[in-house]
């Protein structure tokens, strides 16, 4: 359905109204000067860049209103670069707008669809070419070709096998075992129960062989948060209560949602907040999820004290820490 | 002879007596401070905290919180609390230094608790290590107060305030006493030296100029994205409109 | 002939004797590109890409894509003596010890942000004006591909310095991959070379970021722009513009000067913003370790909407037969974006199915004349805005004294209620604008001047509109719903009755519009 008014002859474009620079030599001269000034400003920018790069020390700071103290070398190179680029552009655009020919012209569109003859000729060419292959007749070639191509597709996939080890049981293991001491992070100092006051929070890592070089992959699972409450503030099942020690409770610091470090402990409400997606865990109820997208509570670490009174783990975690995965048995 | 003996006796007795008076005077000074604090307490704090600072449903007990707690809460203006909404916020202190010290002395007299750190204990320039302090900060503080100490959100409208412009003494006291939602970081778990390192790092972050340009609050990608759209695209659209407009 | 002309002549002869391109070059130099400021968004994308290539190449001369542990002893004091990866240390080196290094880092990152913003603006322009219709559907799909690639490339790019903020983002990425049923853990272990974070990831994403994805970008952008060249750019309706022509300025000299100049403008503005505004101050974030986190951790804005969706997701997981399926991750991070991007890519075909329109279109729609499509677009924007707001809910809460829990509930409910509401309001607004256009065409513009007629009546004087404006106001087509009979000419029932019914319903909804002014009505008015 086309426009209801008479179609306009497409060679008729709106009448060309002259610009000031087309008719007035003074305007034209002024426009030329403006373009020249703009190119000049670009030159100034380039010089500012060169000067700042070579002569301004990187320890110099200057005060700019609103922005405060700024590094002079960085600012000089940056503003210089900005000016040198920007004004070339403005000069070129201003030149085009004011001085270059203003007339609009018309290109014609042609229908994209190929002519019927061209189509027929293409079909003929393809048919003749395919007939030369005669795959339908040559069944032996067809089958052996299929087999070769099929097998050929496997090596590229296979060659990538050593990109990584198989997961195995790795996601379910941490460095926490029965008797592992809890050490402060950082500092690696063992902790007595009496070191914690009510309302205290401590970040801990397990005591391992090499304390100075913990792999980051271990730090992605090992961190534990120790929190001390008054024993009567717990609302725990007996088996969970047995995993605490004199009001001290330990949870995996790695969020059960997507693995961020959960350590925002609100002393007044006894809630743990994860800053990534705002999952909120209730410490008094074994880190039960009370808000947010996390679906599981934080795993609790069974803690006690050793012969010298330092806090130790009584057993490894009884479930995998961190985010969920397909093979995770979450029951 | 008798006269010399009498003079000696009177002289010795007098000096002993005046020494006793001096001692009694400093004891009297301290107890005057405690008494002054008690009076201020009864007038300005007891309506929420109870006549004996035993606490009530709307305010916790102050028995055992120590002078440090009072110095922090009153010194930063958080107490007396202005409105009972989400949490006590920093504001202009109501009590001057002397009154704050008196209040602190009174509360400290109720039961042992954390003391106000002295000048020598707060020499973070000498005793602290900024790099180590940064690591400690990121481990223990950044999750609430943000990587640059600008503050952050807690649940239900509570917040961890900005650490910019806070006196080192108050930072120390907050770590030791764990005000409101903030947990307690006792000296056994973060040592005094480590606390000074944290303060040194906070102060260096505060003093550090914005090295790459204006930061819009050191908050991160949210404000950066806003600027890309508003300033970046905005300026470009402006130029585009100018570019495509016919010159007159 | 001048000396210059002689020299150019010799050179041209040299080339022509080997390539014979005179006809093609002449045609190209006379090629016309229509002018409208909204057509410049695509240019911003292209120029930002070039800026990214240039600034990125600079950075590769100093960046060390290794997760090997080093002890820092460079110029930045607050990190002296700390252990960190070589990637992070080399980024600190670029920022503080290479002159212009921090500026180049910032140009690269600001250009990336502007690139993505321009892609979105360009996408919206093409969508609202209907430039994706035949014959440009394939180019639209390429555009969606570029958008998706851009998201990934940006994520990989800002993760390269291995700082606390981007490392947290990688943690979340690994959790998403891990959550995929059956193959998730294998995929994650293969990508990271083991458990997260491993030591292979930064080098691998470096290869992806500087070689593979830019290579794909170059190829796809070339095809994308070549298609525009070959199919000619669309144009807004107006006097002298039809479906069979393109009106504008020729490439030589005007378009070349303006477009070339615009490249320098884009680069200049990017450099200016990079000189005065800080972006990604990694020295404040600290090196990445999985045990640390900052309050207010967000990805860059173009991923921020996904973060918002993840935050508002309900805590759903299925635990059965010793396995876990995390719906709370899969729905917001995999399934919903999958549906959105697939729907976007297929939209040209969906719309042509609804309207039954199989013709070529080279004249653009004014958005008000296609109320359904415009309303759909605004609805999608509303959806993304709510997700974005939720992605920054803790920043908003801190700075505006609100509660993250309240903002979360606003988003959870709003994401379902507000987009349909936006649809309804936008459709009504479009129809109102159509009615206003009709009034303008029939009665002219209201001047605000009152005239008292001899018999006492007050009338407002209307000024006639210009012929160009009048042409524009009726140049669009009347939308007509599809007519699909259930029974064909011979009385046989058509197959796919349900599909036809749906098509008819959608087509009818799509065609809701104010009737166009007819010739007859115009004539009547003239005689009035």
C-alpha cells in the first residue's frame, strides 16, 4: 500500500537555500579564519602534551576547583591529547558545514532481487556442477567421506582436554581436618577462646604446612568466620550447638550463593550480610538464609579447643563449601 | 633545746599533714569528675539507659562498656541519639571535652572496660605500616566500609559510615568497643600495632589525591557508568546534533 | 595540468593499470549518506572500537598477563611489600611509572564504556525506527552478536588487572558456569585450569581479549558496515525521499570531512573524560584474593543489569537424587538473558510474521506511527532499568538513606508490574501523538491568538503548516491487520489454526493506530 497523496518526483529535492558563507564574502572569510583558529587550538593541545610529557614531573600536583589536587603531568598529557584530537575534528566539521558544497544529491535504489534470467542461469550452473560430483551414484566415496569427516571432528576437541583437570571430589575438600588449628588472617596466630569477646568477629584460615604460600585456590574455600555470642542467644538444634564452643560459632566465609566473602557481621541483629547480592544469614540459627537469593545456609565448622586451649576444628566441613554445583549432594 | 625540738616536730607534722591533704585532693578530683559525670548522665542519658546505667528495652546497659565506648559515642556526637530510627549517626557533639571525659570516668567507674587510648598509644605514623594496614583493612573492614573507607550499606537501612575525617582516637575506640552493628575487634585478634597500621592506611587514603581525575565518591562502576552515559554520550549527542544541522 | 595533478595522475594510472577500479571508485565517491544526528550512534561505536584497538595495543606493551606471585616494590607506597599477581603489579606499573600510562588505561576503559553505551543507543535507534526490517534483518542479527561480544569482551578486559573488584566478578562468573547442570563443573575446571581462581585464567582471557574476540569483532564489523554500504543507509521520510532513493551529501568531500572529523571528536571527548575523570582505580581496590570483598561491589554498567537480576532472584534450588540445580543462578544469569537475546535477534522475523509485511523498507518509521513496537521497546528499557537499579541497590541505599531490603522488594515486584505498565502508557502516548499530528495536518498549528468574529464567537487562529511538514505528517502507511481466513477459497480448513489465531490477534493489536488523513478530508478542509 503506497502513500495516498500523489508520489513526489524523486528528482525534486527541497529548494537549496544559500548559506551566509555562500553569498557573503565577509562571512566566508570569517568562516575560514574560524577553521584556522580551530586547527591552531589543536596545535596548542599537541604542544601541551609534548611539554607535559617531557618537562612536568609526575610528583607535581596542582589544585583544580571541584576536582581537588590533580596530578599535573597526567592532566597535562590528557588535556593536551584531548585538545589536539578534538579541535581537528571540530575544524573539519565546521569547514564542511560552512564552506564545502551544500547541495544534497540523490542516489537511486535498485531492487535487490536478481533478475529471473540470472537466477535461472545460477540454478543451471549449480545443477551442472553438482551433477559432476555425482555423490548419489558414488556410494563408496559418500560413505568413506562421511567417516573421514566424522572422525576428523574429534581431534580438535580432544586436543583441548588438558585445559584443566577433571573436577573429581576437589570442590568438596578443604584444608580443615580434625585437629587443624584456627589461625588469624592475616598474621597466622593461633587463637585462645578467651581472646574473643562477646560481639567479636575474627577471620581465620587453617594451619597448613606452608603458611607463607597459601594457593589462592585454597583461599577460595578455606576462610572461616569466628563469631562470639552469649551462649543463651543461640537458637540451635542440639547437634549444631555441640559444634560451638562457649558461645563461639564458626561458619565458612565463602557464600553459598556465588562464592563472595561473607563477612558483614551486624552485631546488634546477629545477621551476616553478603555484599554481592545481599543474601542475609542468621547466625543464631546456624546461618539460616533469611533474605536474598542464597538457597542454602553457610556450612558450619565443628570447633573445640585443644590441650593448650587454642581453638581447633573437630572435624572437616560436613558439606561442600561455596556455590552449588550439579554433583553437590545438598541433602 | 626544747624550742628546736618543738619547731622540728611542728614542721614535720605539717608537711606530712599537707601531703595527706594533697593525696586526698587528687582522689577528690577524680571522684569529683565521676560525680560530675554522674550528674550529666542522670540529666542526659538515664532516660534511655536507666538511672544506674543498667539499660532498658530501648538502650543497652553501659556497665562494662568502658571509658572508650563513651569517648567514642559522645565524642562523635552519636550520643545523645537524635532520633530513634535505624542507627545513631555522627553529628556535632552535644557535650564538650571536659563533660565527655567526666561521663567516661563515670561509666568506667561502674565496671572495668576498655580504656581511652593515650597519645603515646596512637602514634600510628611511627608504629604503623600503611601497606600492612591496607591488607588488614581489606580483610576486616572493607566489606562494610568499602575499599576506600567511603561507607557501605547494611541490612534494613543500617549503614557502615564513611571513615573519612574521623579522629584516629575514635577509629581505635570503635574497633575496640564495636559500636552498634560494628563487631568487636579485641586487641588479641587485631593487635594494637595492627590497629595503628589500619589507622595509618585510612589516613593515607584520606590524604591521597585522586590520581586519575575526579572519582565521584570512590564508589566504583556505578558512578562511572552514569558518567559514561551522561557526560560521554551527552557530549557526543550534542556534537552530533551540531554536525548534522545546516549552517545558516 | 598542475604538478600535483600530474603526480596524482601517475599514481592513479599505476593503480588502474593493475586493478581497473575507476568506475567503482567514482561510484563510491559519489555515494550518498543521509544526515540525521541519530545516525551518528553507529559511528560512535565504530570510532570507539578503533580507539580501543589503539589504546589497547599501547597497554599490551607493558601489561604482564601472568598470575605468578610477585612482591611489589614500585612507586605506589600503600602497596609496598605486598604480595600480588604479576598482572596486578604490571597494571600498577602502567598507572604510576609509564608516562601517559594511567591516561591510556583510562582512555581504554572509558572508550569501552562509551562503546557499549553507543551500541545500546544505536540498537534503540534502529529498533524504534524499524531499520531492521527487510532487507536488513541479517545486519540486525550481526548487531546483536556485536552487543553480546561487547559484553564479554568488556568483562574479560576489566578482569585482566586481577584486582579485588574484578576478581570478585570472576568468582561470580565461575559460580554461574559451575551452576550449569551436568557439564558445569567440567566447564569451569577447563576454563580456569582447575579450581577457582587457579593460575591459568588471566593468561587465557588475555588471549581471548586481545586476539580472538577483536578478530571476530573486526570481521563482523566489516560485514556489518559493508552491508550498510551495499544496501544503502535508510532515511527518514520527507519531501523528495522515497523508498527508491537516498538523499544526502556525497562522500567526497562533505561526508568524508564530517565523518572523519567526528572520529577526532569522539577520540578527543574520550581523551578529555579520561584526563579529568578517574575510572577503575585498581590501586585502591587492592590485589585479588578470594577471602576479601568490598561493600558496594558491582560489575561495569553493561553487566550491572545481570547483577540486578541475580540479586532479586528468589532463593530456589532443587536438591534431588544427590544432585543440585541452582535455579536462583540459572534463571537470572542464563535463562532470562538467553530468552532476551534470542528474542532480540529474531525480532525482525517475529514482527514480519505478525504484520505479514514481506516488502523491502528503506524509509524509516516515526516511532509514534508504530505504537506497538515503540511500546515494546519502552517496556524492554523499563525492564533493564529496574534490573540496573537493583544492581546498584547498596550504593543507592548508602547515598540516599534507603534500605537495601526495600529496594529489593521494589525490584522484585516492579520487574513484573512496571514493564507492562510502561507498555500501556507508551502505546497511549503514541496514539495521542498521532491524533495531534492529524489535528496539525487538518487544522494547522495553534497560534494562541484569539479572534473575535462579528457575531461574538471567539476562535483561535491556526497557522498553516509548511508543505514539507504536511508531507511528513501523512507519509506513513496506515497499519492494517492481517486477514487470515480459517477456511480457504475452496472451503478447506487451514492447518495451524492455533498459530493463525495467535497471528491474527497479535496483528490486530499491532495495527492499532489513529486513521490517516485521507485526500478527501484534506479537500473538505480546504473548502472550509
